[in-house]
């Protein structure tokens, strides 16, 4: 049985021993296809919370929640907090009720992005076939890299996991499989510091699992399947394409293939980011347009910064609002020309906000850029538009000052908050 030591990264083909013959480690992985599989899903463990614990070692054994204020939601929770039932996206008041001793830390996305870039650079050393999926997650195809690295992909991935721990100070879990779907499912098993391998046994392993295990099947779809007697993946596996089409709809045959562990998606390093956004939850509901606009401006600045960091610009803006009753409203508009200037993003989003801010109390506001376009195509101005180059030059000066002296070195008047009820941006999504 091929096996791998996750501490010294040696491999063997003999029956897997109880401990590594080289270093004595008990952290061994054994699987018939261990040395031939090449698709890996890498998922950082409780990423935001892990970075906070890295920077504050005194919190090592404490429950840590990363998130907004009392009215906010949990952005991330460490594994200690998860023991108490705390989960991402849980309302903060519920999280603190479940774990009153938790240490709550406001998100520091600049720090998280910096760590993500470190990890991504280490991934890029392994293979050019790297597809980031989020700030803390990516899929890699290591086919054809064994000669380059002098070791099979499994050993290369074990070395990578150790480097991340040593150089970045956080841990990752790895799923090694025949395809992307099974790699993702494998990475979710054995966390934290997991290394799970799934090969030909995929369909058998999936059969007893609930349908919700498959990415993309949410509560509503699960209820729809339950209504026709499909609760386990085995029920889907038993359907032929014709029956799946009749009972489930046009997505039925593809769903059956996924339930069997089949996935033909390649690892695509050129996959484009579809959207970039930022949002904030208020400590108290806000109704006044001026209060909402103040937060919208802060988010427009944050969105503009993220666009520039990614070399992108907005072809349009999306406004997101959540009412006091948790109803979500989204409104969108195209820009006259692509832009990554906060002034332009804010102005267009403000037009959308004016139509909604008519007395409804809101608990959240967000702004997004969609569609995304190359940054080189934005904010050029022309003979008829001399204002845009002036704004771009002014914003460039502000960005340089902030880069040198910190984010709070320069503020714009409309961002100042004169009273209570303020919230802070708590999440950025890609």
C-alpha cells in the first residue's frame, strides 16, 4: 500500500507501517492511488481566526471570533469556538450567547490578503495550473510535475503544507483526488491539518451521505429533492439520465454524475473574478439617507482599493441593502465608462440608494463592481471629460499618502461620522 509521511515527506510502497520508518511520525497517509493522483484542493483552516491567533499567541487556547459588532455576523471562528456551535455567517448575538467567553476581533483584511498572497506564491511554486477559488482556498493540478520536483504530487503537497505552517504561521487541509469535486470534499474531511485522499471509491463513499454534501445544493433545493424521496446521494446515483431529467429537471443528469463523484471541470488558472464587493452591518438600523450615504462612501473607497489591487475596474455597480426584517434588496446600474475611482462608484451607487432610502430602516449596506473590466481601460478621460483625470490624480496622491503613513492618514469629509449608530465594513467578497 503506497504511503506518505506528512512530517518528513518520504513515500513508500510497502504495507503502511504504524509509524514512519525514517522519522517515527505517526502522521501517515496510505491509499492505493496515493502516488498517482494529481488534483488537489487546498483549504486554509479557520483562516482569519488562525491569523489572529498567530499574531496574538496568548489566544492560542481561547475561543476566537472574527466579526463585526453586536449587530454584525461571524466572519470566521476558530476551532475552539466551533466546539460551542459558533459558525461563519451566524449573527454575532447568537455566537456570543453560545460562547460568551469568546474573544471578538474586528477583521483586518489587509493582513488576511497579505497572508493569502504568501500562500498563493508558495502554490505557484508547485504548478502553473493553479486556480484560486477564494482568499483561503484554491485547486491545483500537479500532473506532469513529478520530474520537476523529484517527488510525486502527494509528497510535494505535504512539503507545501509544512512550508505554509513555517513561513506563514497558519495551517491548511488538503484533499487529493481524481477531480475537483472530490478534492473539495476530501479537503473538508479531517480538518484542521487534514490530508485526505479519495480515488476510485468515490461513489461508494458518497452513497450514504446526505444530498447537502454536494456543493451547490442549498436548503431549498434539498427540500425539493426530499419531496420526491431523494435524501441521500445513493438515491441520486441510482437514477439514469432519463429519469433524472423527468424527476429533477434539466440539471438532473449533471447532478447524478456529481453524486457519483464525477466532475470534468479542468483547473483553469485564467478563470476571471466575477465580482468584487464590500459591505457593512450597522450597530443600529439606519433610515436617514445621509447616514446611509456616509457608509456607502466608505465602502466605495474600500471597493476602489480592492479593484486597484487586482488591476481591475468596474463596468457597473451593484447596491445591496438588507432591511431590519432581513429582506435583501439588490439594485444595479452600468457606468458611463469603466472606473476604479471611489467618487465615480459612489455617485452611481448613490443614485440607486436615493430610490430605496424612503423611510425603510436598513441593517446592512454593500456595494459591488460588476461586470469587471481591465483596470487599464478605466478613468482615462477625453477632450470632453477633463474631470476624470483630475479625480484620478487626486486619488493617486491620497493612495500614496495612505500607503506611506497608514489608512487613516487622509480622510475625505463625507466619511466622517458625527454620531452613534455607525458600523464598520466587515466583509469583502470575491
